[in-house]
C-alpha cells in the first residue's frame, strides 16, 4: 500500500469513530464500566499514615546506604556494617537484590556500536536541551512524529487495548481508570515495526545517553491512557530510594496533545539532584503530601508527537484527566546496561518480532545475538 493510500485509510478509520465510541473501547481495559459524571472530583488514593512513616524510614536508610559509595563495590562493603534490626534487614535485602541481579546479553561495546550505527551523538541536542536535562531533569523535544505515524500508532494501540480488555497491563500493573498495554515494542502488535521509532529515535537516544552514558538498554515499554476522571498519581520517583548517580531514564511520547486539563505529567524541576526520594522527604518536619505535591511542580504540556525525556529520579506523576477525551501516551523506560530490566524481554518478546530485529535493536533491547 502506498503512503497516500495508507494515510487515507488511517484517516478514514479515525473519522468514522467518534470520541465517545473510542472511549467505550477502553472501558474494559481501564477496569471501569462507565465514565464518571463529574470529572473534576479528585480521585486520589488513600495514604496510611503509619505505613507511610515506616516506608519513609526504610527509604531514608536505603538512600543513606546507597549514597555512601559511588559504585556497587563500595556499597557491598557498607552492607555488613548494618546492625541487622528488622528494619535494616528489610532494607539490606532490597539493596542486596539489586546488587546481585547484574545481567547482560550484550556487551557495552555492542551498545556503543548500535548508537553509532543509528547516528546518535551529542550533536543532536542543543546546548539549551542539554542544560535542561542537567538542571531541570527533563527536556521536551519535538514534535518528532508526523501525522501519519501518530495516526497509525493510535489505531494500533486502540485495537490492542480492545483486544486485551480486562487483561490489559496485567504483566506489570493495572490501575483503575487507566488503560495500559505492557511490552508494546515486544508484542505481536509490533510485527510491522510500527512502534520501533518510539525506542530507536536518534534524538531521544541522544538525550538518554546524555543522562546515562553510552551503555544503557530498554527496561520496559507500555502504552498508557488515563480515561476522563482518572489518572492521578502520587508524586514518586522510578527508583526505590535516593541516588547519587542516575540509574534510569523515562520517556513519554505524547500520542495526543498534553493540555492542562487532560492529565499531563507533573514534575518537580531539579529534584533529581537532591538525592532524595519523595516518599521519604519532609518539609518542616512533616512528610511531603504526595497527593497535593509541592509548589515548585510544573505541568508538562505539548503537541501530539512531542517527546519528554526525563531523569527518572526526578519527582513526577500523572495527573487527573478532567477532559472529555482520551490522553494517550507511549512510555519507554531505560536503565543502565548492567542493571536488571523491568520486563523479562527474552520471555516476553514475540518470535515474529524478534526475527525481524537488526543488530542495533538486539543491543538496545539486550537480547542474545
């Protein structure tokens, strides 16, 4: 099918389906039966105060241990010094598990060659974009996808959401009011390579490399869509404790325009440099209210096709979609090359998808060559 015919085909699919009809296809995957009448009433999770305080103590202790050394060798030396209280044993097990789970199929040099083959380099980012990643912890690029790519990805994602229904997102997590598809770049839905650009775009990879260096890999991928009236998250960071060097990077592709009323991501600029996890942080002796957030937070908005890359130690969260439309996004999670991945890629990847992969894709997905 030629490009013009394909564009016409995709546009016709979208035109023949109203917004309400599209939303109906999402209800089962979002584990709800209908859209609430009032979209602005906060639908926030309850926080158990005692449990939160215990969690904060564990996070603070883990942060202290992790930041006591600059590398894993030093951290291993610190662990035996713990007094082995019940709290310390729990923290020790979490850190020990992370330190013991080093694994890679592809060597660092293989990933460096992959980035070179894809044309990735610092030249793809402006000085202001690099400064934003360093100082604020995030950068918004784009739009990097054109109208045809966007429309095609939306059609494919909508179909997969409907296909998986109530099982959607089960591999990682399921949240009421949010439709998720886990492993989007690995599943049969990507047999045609439509979703490859979402983890291989050279400018995106240049931003990830700016934060993590040139030895990193895809940890997980998922499609994420808060339905009207849902989507609020507590402020969090995507690592279990504070760090002194970045371990992970998050990417959000805006498949629909992100506006102030449709549940955009919120971030706290500069929080990636604090060495603190929001769940363990205090203000004036009180734990930070993770639902309300902090005054410094910003809301990330942008046109469809834009891409947000952020240091995943940055304090951030989704917000409630108060519009009458879907807010579709594709998430990518990258981790250091020697860390475990969130998705067991070897077990999850569809054979037909794997058969069509190039060497640079094998390297970035950390699959055996």
